[in-house]
C-alpha cells in the first residue's frame, strides 16, 4: 500500500521509513507510558529496541498535540525533555513513529533547560 506523496522506502517529510537497517530518527512509546526519541537501527517491530542519542519526553504541552505531534513537529519550549544519553535499550515497545526532519530539529534543541 502506498500513500500520496510516498516513494518506496522514503515518505515525504521523513528521513527514512523502511526496515532497511539504516538509522532512523523515531519517537517510541512503551507499555509503561514512556515516550522516547532517538536514532533506531534494527528491527522496528521488536518489543525491545536500542536507540542512540536517546532522550525522554517527561512532559509535553497541549500545543504539541499529543505523541504523534512529538514525531510530526517535535517538542516545544513548554515541554520537558531530558538530556540525551549515548545509547538506551527500550523494553515493552508499543509504537514506533518516524520523526520528520522538523521534529528531529526540535528534539535536538533540548527544550528543558
């Protein structure tokens, strides 16, 4: 199945969106209500994944418009995002969202000072 504006292996606005094993910036949710951003390489369908340059969103404000908004546009200055760690293993994964280039830039501003 393809979507409007989509080409094989890459969606408009995303850096990568396939399972080719290449590094992909993602937002991940867990069974324990954790919300994480980082660079995923490997199987995005696994219950346990590893993220590089990983951060956690402790709080997001209403203007983000939910977890999908964290992947679409990223956190805003009113959000609380942790400092990054070099690598993190995330267990009990419930969803993996490709992050757009706009979202990646916002996550990297590290909104929580």
